[in-house]
C-alpha cells in the first residue's frame, strides 16, 4: 500500500503544527514545499509526518515536526541572514532554514549524518547550505 504523502503532510500541518500555534503562513508554506519524507531514512519514510522523533541511527533522531515548525517560526530567519545550525541531522531543518535565509552552515559530529544530510540536501537541490 502506497502512502499518500500529500494527505499526510496536510494532516501534519492541520493536526500537529497549527494546534501548536505555528500560524506564520511562510512557515506553513515551507512545510508543504520542503518534502520531509525525502529527509527521513527509507526504513522510516512512512513515519515522516508522525508526531514522533524519527530515528536517524547512532542514537540520533529528527525532531518532531511541530518542534521544527515552532523553531522556524520563532527564529524567523530573513533573506539576508546567515544561520549556524548545530546538529545537522538529516538536513531537513537546514533545508527549511535555507529556504528563508541567505546561507546556512550546519555542523554535525556524526560522519554518517554528515553524509546523509549532504545527500538529502543535494537531492533536494538546496544550494545555500554547507
């Protein structure tokens, strides 16, 4: 059975993100534009929109979608901003930040996550995140 990612994304925004007072339309639009399922390890792809931390390996995990959205809203990066992100993870939050900021420099200690984040960002054609 194939998952309807667009419906799952819509449900995530309406049932998890908005109830957490993430109401900035630019943030909500980014959640539809940056495909979270492409930043989740293949084994967990069907959990991309669940209200959980998705495992990335080596004891690391992606934050819950509502946490990522709330952080993005609170930070409110603008086009001229340069952002330093500590903990690149899968690259998803860096991609969200990169969509709003001039540049993002993500630091990650785990070489496997560095490789995952780079590959995910390259596949998503994100060019302003290093």
